[in-house]
C-alpha cells in the first residue's frame, strides 16, 4: 500500500474571533490565539473564554485546529491562574497549549492537563538536544528559534525525526531584533514589559549616538537628521524556502501577526496556502502580492546562514502598504449580487482588486453611484455602511484599492 503523502500544517494567527474565522477561510489548517491572561500579545484583542469556545467550535466543525498561547514567563504567584485557565481550555477542547516556560510544562503535568504542549519560539530552541529534552518532558511540538539557518534546521530535523516530535518554523512576519523576541528595551524605555505581551516596539524608533563628554550633542550615524533605525529588522518572508522546508519534514509553517489586520492575515495566509499546496509562484509575484499589506520590506533573515545590512531597514521605521483594504463581501445572500461591508472610504466607479479565499485575484469596477442596502445613493461611502454590488462574489472576498 502506498504511504500517505506527508502534508505539513499551515498555522495562522487569530488575535480576535473575527481574525480566527478569516484565517480559517483563507486556508489555515490551524489557528493560534490568546485568551485574556497568559498570552504574549496583550494588545491583540485576545479572546474571552466564551469566544475561545466559539472559535474552537468553528474550527473543529471545519476540520481545523485551535492552539492557545500561554507563553508568558510567569512569576511564582501566577501558575495557579494559568493552570486554572488550562483546565478551562481543556473543557472546551483546545487542541494544544503554546508554552515557553519550563516550570509551566511541569505544572501542567502535575495538574494532569491532557492538552498537547507546543513549545513557543520564546523558549529559544536552537539545538537537537533541547528539542529532545522537551520531547522527554512530553512536548508534542517545538517551534524553532528564528536564529537558525536552513542547514541547522535540517540537522535538527534529522537528529529528532525518530523521536516523534513535530517541528514548527516561523515563515512570515515581524522580527524582533532581540534573541527570539526576548527584549528588555521596551521595559526600560516605556515601562511596558515585552515578555509580558506589552512590547511597544522601540527597536523601530530612530536613534542617534551621544558621547558622554558631550551631553545634548546628538551625532547622526548617517549624514541626515533622521537618526538610525539600528534594530529595525525587515519582515521575515520565507516563501522561497517553502519547498526545501517541506522536503526535510517540517511539520508546521507558522505565520506571525495576531495584532495584524484581517486584510493582512487573509492576504498572507492565502499566499502560503497556495505555496504549500504546490502552486509555483515566482519570487517577483510573491513580493508583489505581499506588497499589498503593511510591511517594512522583506528578508529571509538567518535562514540563508547569516544576517547582513540588507536585512535591516534604515530608511524608515513605519510599515507601508501598496493597497488599501476598502471592503469585504459579507455572509448575506441576495439575488444576482453581493453585499459589501465598507471598511475604508470607497468611491463610485473606482476600480478595485478582488482577492477571494481560494487565492484568485481579479478586478471589479464599483457601481456609479454607490447604493447602500437601504437604497441610499452616494458618490462615496465610509465604514461601517453596507452597499450592494451587482455581481456575485464569494463570501469573505476582499476588495482593495491599489496605491499608484
């Protein structure tokens, strides 16, 4: 009998219940999200226990999985609360807990919590020895540190393949200048602790040098007055490594972005879904599609073996986007048309790009004038109105204006 073909998992972020649903519609096999305590994204929105139950129910009914992040580094008096949350997540059938702290792994075992444990990238796993140690502690999956090259990942997979542990690699998203995200600058400059989910990304700010005997004299690194974005890494994008990582047996390809928009999640998940399904997309086309969402430029990071000056953005600290998300097709049916939820200012007669959950891209010309669902006409309409489009588009399609 022919062995079933190895099929890796695409794991996507779901910072809110809405984002969880969009990630699933655009092709994620699993979605990770946080609840109101214990997640490393304090400002992502996160899910109440009630919304977590709804999200898991939705995922399971659609043949997908939901993983919950409990990946803070807790203080001694916080374990009891985390174990209580883990017990509640067990009752609503969470598929895995994403954990960074070794003490929490032990406490979960002591409490007889049966949910599989996935080791977070925050744990900085860079060796086969550490992967196997986590396996002995009962971990089902380890997310490898972003500081590894492809050759190092290949060696770790080779060394651990007989242990039964799954390996996960981040393939897309923002990158912290610090080692696997363990940063102290946010705490020092703003009082917000990065390892408690409160990072303010001060690594993206502009900096200049000050020599101690010349207080108040700012020395620009370049010959302008912007300072230097010394720690401002470009965003990670490993689309060119998907086939190689599949070939060596990586179990899960993970996308960062619980704090990103619905447009970002849908667009990025769509691209990597197609790549994992074997569609051939050129590097140029991948970059074109990814330019539609906010980014700081793209890099392959450590995957190629080392970091170079080209992996950092010294021109800007803010993300930019080549498109504006102006609307989506909502789950309300009408005869011979679609209902569009307006997300940003939309103009009558303008041409917009359409992205569907299957990854197809087309162009549509908006009605002139625009017509709301309550029969009002207008030359332009803002969020949160809904308009009628006299064309059948798939539910959850995205409409976006391409910047020229």
